[in-house]
């Protein structure tokens, strides 16, 4: 579009906002206007209006939101003389204004997300020396072996690549602890990991004391290494073969670049996805952040370090004395400090690592509590909105990233607000049912549509609300704690490679059932009051509808905290690779159909194979991603079935040395293209209406499943599994 066209778009957008926000109209006209603009937005979204005309869409949505804010501020707040109404009324108003502010910040951030530039390919003599840091604390050696194997497999000149295992679980402090059990475990861990590193040909490094958590561990690595660039991978984040060749080139053309960040791609579902069975059905929860928000931040040079899957400049880190450790989210804090000093960052939206997410709901909440508390510490100690050196867009971006974690206050306020009217008859929102319909309901619909327009196939409607609700119950006290005492939080390592062998309720599930019961009682009370107080029916219908929506969300959360039994946290990934299997001294042709962190599935041509004994060990070999014939990988036969002329074989890896772990890593992690394919398969957009119907049906089933777990009737899930696990699969397509 020409500059004149862009200018006209800006002019038209500003005119729409000013005209529609303050135009004086009566209630019927307001309702007609709201419905008309909703239809316009639906048409724009249906035809996927992009480019600078995107501003017009955002302007129409913004005008409706601002019109609601104007009405809400001037006509709905209870009088200050009625403190019993005014105080909770103001709390609700502030929660709504927080939501409006976050919507505005998100629209600014992702209005024109940056398309990642193509990789800069370097000649071998241009490739800089790289140190790879893999910090670890209490992770199992088997998990670390997979990550080390993937790191060693990376395509990069061996003389310019040094891999470090930074062990904070075997420090001198722990080995010499007065606690004899802790001392013994740390000593044994150090010896085990030293042997593991020697087998892989990588360097093992620990330190005297556990100071400043992960940041201190990384800084110890900086003190003992010399590479120009530093790659950081969490213990459960295995890099693809092309990670370095896809990232190092960007540093050649920008001397002020301090960070190349790539997305965190996960091969297992988080507890919400696992318990709801949505992992393969819709975009993962982190897709909204890594697929859209980080690209939006990158537009304003505000994409930040996410703790792993990143490449950083040693020269830049030297200006801040290494990784920052004031907060427990050292990654974002390091980024904001370097951005404030004028350094640049870049985000590359290509999955180049595969990692593991927490498997249990309790571990998930523990991880998010650390993120929330760390962001509150950054807000308290750094305060990005007024931090010297940041540009205005960067200030707004960091405001969005840090203030987002205040959502538990707003989410819990929206949860309890209707209860004030139903149980105590407090008038905290002064409006009739008609006004609520013409202003509030239209605003909520526009909010949903804007979110769907902005994030589309990266986040389905209602999913953000569900994630926020299930986190808010436990994050709220954690955030209040860090606000009152910002130096209190300590770094807690997220549990890795967990599994839940027996279906059960989460150990932190009780509050969710209490809330659900309270909401059921509130809904029954609303129905009773509509019958006994018909003169208040319009307001009671609104409040009852609000309570019903909260109940639908709370019911779905019961399914989230009902942990499904799984034999392993590992998820199988579809592949197609030719292989050979050694059986009874003879090699037989086969195909690898799928792989996981623990095993693989093979299809072997039967030929003259007479039997395969379950429990026996055989060898497999294949062509690696480097184009070489692999050595033999020992596997154990776990199950066998004949399918015509083929034999289906389930195998368990039995690695005995580093070379075997490297082969496992090559099977699972080497091909980053497969991660991109999985992402694209899940990036569908059912639209607001279809997604709403799907979510309501999902909630209905999960409510029943959660109550069955609560009552000890877990067979409810087994009996209805085939029928109910895929409730009302929405038709994909970018429609309203």
C-alpha cells in the first residue's frame, strides 16, 4: 500500500474512534450501532483483511471498547456515599479497566507482528566460537543424556563448539552438606554426571556454592568459557541438528545484537491439554506467546530472552556483568537490562528445540508461580515503564509483559462480583438489563472477536480465560506475597519428565470444587430470586447469566485438576524412516513409524522371521540426519503383532553409552522441520461461534468427569471415553 493509502487508513481509523466513542445516542440506537459494528468486524475477519487496513478493523473495535469505558465510567459506578456498594463497585471497575488496558497493550504489540527473516548462512571460516550451556539442578541423568546427545549432534565445526553441563546439584556446598543424605546424593550425582560428560566428550562444571540460582550457574559458565556466542538450553530442551546454523549468522550483520531467541516447542502436553485431551486438537497454550506475541515484541525490538533455546552475545553480557539475578526470572530481567543499554534482539519464529512441559497440575502451577513472581520482581526493582534507555515502544512492550501477570486479581474479581448481588443484594454495577445488553454484552463480544482477529489460529476463544482461571486460584496468593515482600521468592526448579501412573485428583484441586459448589448455589439462588422478585428480573437475568458463564468455566476446570493416569510423560511423534533390524543374526528391512523419548514403533517385513520374543534385545540401525549409516542401537521388544506380511513391533531403547543416546537424539530431535509441521497441523481457527459451542460442550463433559473423580467414580471416564473425548469437534476455517 502507498504512503497516501497508509495515511488515509490512519486518518479513517482516528475518525472512527473519535466519532463512535463520544457520539451521543439513545439506548436503542446504541444497541443497533453495536450490532452493526459487530457485523462489520465479522465481515472484515471473514475476508481476512490484512495490511494497513488492519488498522481500520482495530479502530472499529477500539471505538466500541472506548464507548463502553466512557459509559462505564460516567454512569455505572455506585455513589461514594454508599460505601457498601462503592468499594466493591470500584474494585470491579478497576478490574475491568485493567482488562481494557491489557487489551490496548496487546493490540499495540501484535498490530503488525514481524515476519522472521531468513537464516543468514555463514561460510565455515566465518562461524564464531560457541559455548553451549546446559544448566541442571536435579534432573535425571537419562534426561540429560538425551539433551547432551542432541547438542553433540548439532551441525557445527567441532573446533568451534564447546558444550558445558553446568551442574548445580553437585556443588561443593551440597557435597559437604551437614545433611548426610543430601551430601551423599550430591556426591553420587557429581560422579555420575562427570562420567556421563566424559562419555559424550563434553565439559562438566560445577561451583562452590548455590548462589543466585540459575543466573549464578550461567555466570559461572561464563567465567570458565571464552566463546564469542553462548547458547542456552534447559536440561529438558533438546536442540535440532540445525539450531546453530539457523541462528549464528544474524550476529554477523548487527554488532549491537545481543539475543537470537527461538520458540519453545514441546513434545508433550501441559496438564491442561493432557487432562482435557486437546493436545492434538488445537494450538498449544504457548503458541499465542511464541507464535504471535514474541513476533509482535520483535517488531518493536522488545523480544526478550526466555531462558532457553536462545543464542546470546558474550560482549553484550559483559556489559551487565553476565546474567541478571535480582529476580527469579533472570531471562526477562537480563533482556530488559540489555535493551536499556541500547542492544538489539531478534526473534526467529522457527522451532529449533523440543522440550518437555510439567506433567502434573501442581508442577504446572509451581512453574507459573515462579514466572508471575519473577515478573512482579522486575516490575518492582526495574520498573520498565520508567527505565532509562528504553524507547517508548519498548516501555509499552515490557509493560504488557510484566503487567499481564496481574491477571489473577481481575479474574478472581470477575468470579466473585455477581455473588455480591445474589447473596448480599449489593448494587456494585448501576445499570438496567437493557443497558447491560447494549453496552456490556456488545463490548464482550467485540473483545472476543478482536482476540480472535489478532490471534486467530494461535489461540482459540475461551482458552485464555480457562488458563487464567485455573492459574488464578493459586497464583493470587503468590503474587500478593511477592508484592508485600519482593525479595522473598526463591528459584524453584520445575519438575521434569514426570508421569502419573494412577488417575487421581490433583493435590491442589480442593479450591476448585469449593468454588464450583458456591457457584451452583448462587445460580440456584438467582433462579429463586427471579421467581420471587419479578420486578428485578432484568438485572437478575444478567447476573444469573454471568454466574452461569463462571460456572461453565469452573466446571471445565474440574476436568483440568482431574489427573489422568499415564504410563509415561513421553508422547509419540509420527515419523517415516527406513531402518534395518537384526534378528537371529540376520538384518531385516523395516520402517520406523513413530518415536518417543523412551521407544519407537517399527514395521518389519515378515520374510523368514519365525518369531520375535517379547523381552528380548535386538539391534536397529538407520541413516542419520547427517546422511551416515548409524551404528547399532540396542532396543528391547515390548510388543509384537502380525499385520499381513508385516510385523508390528514396539521397542524400548536400551542405550548403554553416549553413542546410543546420540542415535536416540537423532531419531527424536534432529529434524526441526517435523516440529514446524506439527505446529502447522494444530494452527486452525474455528471462529468465535464454533469455538464457543465446542468449549461449552467440552466444559459439560469435563464437569461430569471432574465430579466423577471427586466422588471416586473414575470409571465414568472409561465408559464414555470414545463418545465424549472429542466433544463437538469444530469445523476449521476463519469464520465468525
